[in-house]
């Protein structure tokens, strides 16, 4: 019997089936990655996100559709992990908005809700990339609308949605060259398709297994929507905007305008009063638009290029100081940091950032965190994400206020990041995601926090350390954002791991088990059967001019091998210091930075 409409119970059970189908294919989605690395986690992140949504919705079982949809949206938002999870949460947010006030919904209602899901998902990403989960939800929603205008039955509309999602996923390689070169499709889009497929299976077959569809054998890949941070800062413009009486501010329109003319856009507040933050080359345009909407106060315009130049000059001057008493390599996480890495605790006062205690998770649900109280509120605190105990210990040495354990294959949720921010004893907070797949979640949290939060889009822990070096604890989070991001990008980094499958990346062919080295900007830079040779080849690809190479060895690497790697790198480079540190990071045998 065709399902013409659906109540709250029907929505909850259909979503439960969607989650189950996604979970059944999580290994498929995780294993499909442009780069054959061992830490693909798109499927894991999506499953964690939708399970959190399902748990929240179970608490309102039996309620009307709008209550169930709202619970799904809230649960997904708080449980969102990784880029794919955050975008999924935004799709569910749009779904909730589209079903607001409804006890039941038909196919036309569903199509409208999916259209709103598309809008909110695109709105969550500063620079949307086609050929990703965004394309899949947009084309699926378009097909849903077309189907609903012919037939309002829920099952008919969902069938059209599933078919369109499947075809859209298959087309993703035609839109993204990196997918086409690797011979895969987008994994976030594939995960969304699996969810739609599971929901349709529940409606049409009562949960019986569906027949194998043609895209079941597709090889998707996680999208890299925020792999590259905003570049070219120009001016930073900030102000508070209060609406003129009787003229509420259209927040979406303002945000859309600012995103057209600038980067790092933040519009936080409501239609009566909000805070505006943007980086661009024309602060006059930003202020002029604000004046047309209401009254401005606390106006601030900073030249970030000058700030970044000053930071670089100061940082360069710091290298002329006296060398450390012990010039040998550091091999333990408890070793004090070098002068180039952080202040010497023997010659400088205690860090003004406060202290942190990192505790392992006790229930397997995610990162665990405890923060020691400080005497009085800090002006500025730092929350950092770290993938290994050694990396976390180094952040502790820097005096960050909280370290959240997580990273590749263990992305912290928005709820966990929010908890870390709210537990800091500070007026403002800087967040170092230290992973491209955590940046989007961190940005979502920044809009939810009760205090100003700046997210520095660091892609690994080494970039996080570089950002901390130039932080001014006496300045605001916003004022630190530009210089810290610039400092993070001023270093070069490499990540070394082993290929988990055969692959062709550009002109390079990779075999399963080979060592591969990845640059966050260039992608695959070296591969081979000889681990040491591959590492040295990657080092040879770095742009000359650096003075220090730091090798952070991971949990798969032994100290004796790591010492040999450091020694061989030292032998290859002239006039460059090489330092060895214990990182303990999973999946990546070595994280190497050059500065």
C-alpha cells in the first residue's frame, strides 16, 4: 500500500531505518577515499551524527511530526562530527524548519523541507564545492519538488529523491577532478543516498532488505569542503549593529552580501541586534551596508596584512636568541619545549593561558575533558583538538586551557567542542581544530557559544603550535584570528602513512602497503615501498628557506626508527636543525613540519 502521508511515529521509524542502512554501509563509505589513507571516517562521522539525532528523537516518540523533526535537528546539531556530520545536521535543520507546525506531512511537505535542507546546508559552508554531498542534496531536493508537483504521495516523492541522489552521486566525479582522477565518487553524498535508501526501504518494504542498486559498488570519497582556509585577509571589520525600531534586520541577506564581498564572515545575534565580523579589502562597503540597516557601535577596522607582517618580523627576530642548553633531540612528550617551539619554562613566567588536564574517555562515547580552574577569568583561552597523547602534552606545555582528544577517525562532536569552550574560565576563546574535518564543526560551535569564539582553521597539530607562537593573550579572539591563521600557514607540513589500497593520484600510482607522504596543499607528494626513501623524497619537495624541521612520531612508529628518520633528514639538509618529538598520533606514522 502506497504511503500518502506520514505522522511523527512514521517519521521516527523511517529515520531509524535510514540510520540502520547508513550504519550497514559504514565500512564501504569509510574505505572510499581519494587518498588511500587508513583513517577514512566520513561514514563513521555521519553515523555518529544521526545516532545522536535518533537518541534525541526517541525522547519525543509518539509526538507530532514537528516535535520529532525538531528533536532530530537538535540531536544532530549537538552530535555532529566532521564536515559530513555538520552538513547532515544542517540538512536536518532545514527539514525541521520545513515541517514546523505540522502533525503530519505529505510528499509536497517533504519536498519543501528537503529544499530548505539544501539551503541551510549550503549556508553552512563559506565556499560550497560542487561534486560533494551539497550537490547530492540539491539535486535530490529538486527531484523531490518535481515529483511532488505530480504526485503528493510520500512514497512517490521519496522514490524520486532516492533515484536522483543515486544518479547525483554517480556524477560527482564529473564535477570534481580529484574524484575523477582517483576513480571514486563522493562519500558524503553516498552516505546521504544510503540514508534516503534506508528510509524508502522502510516505507515500501516494511524494513525487508532492498535489492542491490547500481551504485552499491560505487567507490565514494569524503569531500574536502573546508580543506583550504580563507586566504588574503586585507582588513578585518567588526561592529555591533542594532536595528532601527520597527525594521528588523534580515540576517540571511546580510550574511549573503558579506560572503559575496569577503571571507571569515560572522553574523551572530538576532534580527534586533547582532555582531558583524568580516575580512575583505573594502571595509567601507561593509560599514556602508551596516548603516543602511541600523545603528553601528564598537566599530573596529584592522589592517591584517600589517599585523601579519609584524608577527612574521617578530617571529623571525626570535630565532636570533640564545640556543637551548641541550641541543639534542627531544624524544619524550614530557620534555620541555625548545625556544623555537614555546617559551622556556625556566626563564619565563607561567603561561597566561591557564592549564588543562586531558583524560581518556571512560565510556567510549568520545573525547573526555577536565579543565583546572584558574584564579579569575582569563581575557583569552585556547581550546585545541589533539589526536595523540604526545601532541596533547605539547599543547599542555603551551598552556592551552583545554585539550579535546580527537582527530582523524575520532572527530569531536559539536556538543563536545561546545562543552570545552563553555568550561573555560575566559571572556573569549580561540579554537584550534588541527584537522580539516573538525573546522566546520568548530565554526558551527562558534555561533552557539555564550562568548566570542574565533576558529583558526589549522589542519594539523604542527600548524596549531605555529599559531600559538604568535598569539597575543592580551588581545581579543578576533584580533588574534588573522595573525594566528597566517602563522599557521607560514610553515610546511607533511603527513606520512601507509596506503590501504591501490590507487592512482594524478600521475602517481600507489600500491597497497606502500608508504605515502601527503602535503595539505599539494596532496600526494611521495610514495614507495622503501619508507625511508619515500620520506626523504617528500622532504626534498619542501620549499627551501626553513631553519627547523620537527618530526612528531606516531603510535605505529618505534623510537629507534624515528631516531633514524631524524638522523637521515639531518643528513639530507644543510644548515637546518632537526628535532624529534613524540606525538602518539594514530594512523599517521609521522607528522613533519618545516619552519
